[in-house]
């Protein structure tokens, strides 16, 4: 019987040696991956409720002070402002029907003008109070919306001054001109002009509201565009409510402007939908 060949015995040292871990795989990081997330609070500061109320009180007082200072400055130049507001009513004789009527009119005109001049500072104080509690994504929505709101407010004032007020006055003066002589109270006239301008400026905020709702995903462009008939009806009702003179020319102009602004807002919502990642 031939002897079996010798088999090498396993080396106990080699068998007990652990396996080395493979080298880590390095994946290139995209350039935008290191950016902070959109849901963080970049300027978050912990404050108590009393501190928040104190800060709100300071900002409200500063805003009111800015309005008062601007109104006082406008009061010094109120007569040129009144003459400027009288320009659309060419050939109309204005009367002071009660003692002190022009004094109260001057205070009212200065108040409206001061509020308009101080509006940018008031918006700044409001943003400074709100922004620390907003995320980056909310900041990207709120800051441009506030800036656009201020621009549209000025555009609404300009549209009312150059289009609505002259059209309304032409209609009101021509109607019944062969029967009565137009002599108007200065207070009633300025109430009409100022109310129409403010109402138009507020109506011009519609695209900003649509843009915010669309950016938050609460409305869609296609359903908004499909309901254009209801928008035309609502704009006609809004023109009738917001127009102080209730004449058809002014109502048609204002309702047409509201409809156009709504369609612009639909376009902005569609633009935000394209920018939104799938």
C-alpha cells in the first residue's frame, strides 16, 4: 500500500488574517448640492412673545411717524396738490359750501399723499419684521411680491389719473350740460377722485395675489383660464362697486383693466408652473 502524498497544512496565521475593506468609492458632488435647503431659516432668532410684541410696537410707531412726517410735508404744499387734482375737471367751477370745508379737504389730501409717499418705508418695516420668520423659499416669494405690489399700486394710481378720472368727468359733465351748470363742491369732487384712485390701485394688486397662490401650489393656470367667463362677470361687478360715480364709461374701463390684470396673473402662474421642478 503506497503512502498518501503529503498535503500542506493550512497556515493558522494566514487563515485568521481579516480581509481588508475596499477603498471608498468617491462620487462627484453636484455644484448645487452644498447649497442650504429652501426650508431653513437663515436669520432665525429666538425671541420671547414680549420681545416680538415690543419689536412690532417699535416698527408700527416708526411707520406711523413716517406717515405723519410725509403728510405734514404734503400739507405745506397742499394747494399745488389740490390744483393738480383739479386739472382733469377743466372748466368746472369749484365751491366751498361750508365754513372750513377747504381746511378739512386739505387735511384729507395731505393724508392720502403722505400715506402714498411713506408706503415704501412702511413696506420695509413690515418686511423687516416678517422676514426673520420665513424660510428661504418663502423669502424668494414674499420679497418680489411686495416689490411688485408697490409697482402695481403706483401703476393703478397712474391708470386712474390718466384714464379713469378724465373719462368719468367727461361723461358726467356732458350728461345734462344743457340743463344744469356744473358747479361742484370741492370736497365732493376730491372724495370722488381720491376714492377712485385708491380703489383702482387696490384692484391692480390682483396679479400679485395670483402669483403668490400659484407659487404656493394652491391654484393652477389652466383652471383659472377656463373660468374666464366668471372672471368677466366678477370684474363687471367689481367695476360697479369700486367706481364711486357709477357711470358706464368708468365701470367699463375698470372692469376691462381688472380682466386684463387677471389674464396677466394667469400668465405669471403658468410661468411659475414651468419653473417648478417635476
